[in-house]
């Protein structure tokens, strides 16, 4: 049996994942407005992945017989100064998501809730990958600096990313 406390924490995490999707979509829009469609694509795919994460949590709460309560999703920022700032904000946000998931795992462990701990293991592994990827992209965007040729190549690299729902399961 999963406690109401854990169900509440997972419901709150659903909102955080939905916010992340909105944040990345807002970042995507900024890059599209700068005619950097490859980087815009990267963040659009990232947004879709965050929605898949929310869906997984939604299904988990439903599967354990918990009440799904969807909370209001805060409006993400839409004005950014430059590409580096956006990538740094994305990395910071991934770190916040990781911390939040760890807090749920700790609470589940404290309660002996092995089902939730097991369920969240996928998210822990995903966050290791997300933080590593975001950190690498911060490093790369810093290398680009004000070099249009490097930015073009970086944009082309990120244009290759595609959303693969099967990889999210």
C-alpha cells in the first residue's frame, strides 16, 4: 500500500514534469525565433520527453489506486538573453528535478515503500543521463561563443535529435 504522502509527492512531481515540458517548449520557441531550428528541435524533443515522464507517473498513481490530482502548472519564462543562458537554465532545472525525485525516493524508503522505490529507479537512471547530457551541451555552447560557424554546426548537430517514445519505456 502506498501512502497518501507518497501519492501527493508523485502528483506534485507530475506537475514538475509538466512544467519542465513547458519550460523546454518555451526555450524551443526562443531558438526558433532566432532561426536556430536545430536547437529548437532539441528542446522540443526534450519537452515531449518530459510529458512522457509525467504520463508514466500518472499511470503509476492510477495503477496503485491512488487519486490523481493535477495541479496548476506555472508559466515558464519566455524571455532569455542568449543561448548559453538557456542551456545553463536547462541544466539547473534538470538538477532540481533530480533533487525532487531523490526526495520522493527517500520518503518512499523511509516508509518501506518498495513499489515506489522500484518504480522511481527508472527516473533516477534517466536523470543521470539528463544531467550528463545537459552539462555536455553547456560545455559545447560555451565553446561556440560568438563563432557563427560553430553555432551553425552545433545547430545542425541538435537538429538530428528525434523523439522516440519507445526509448522512454
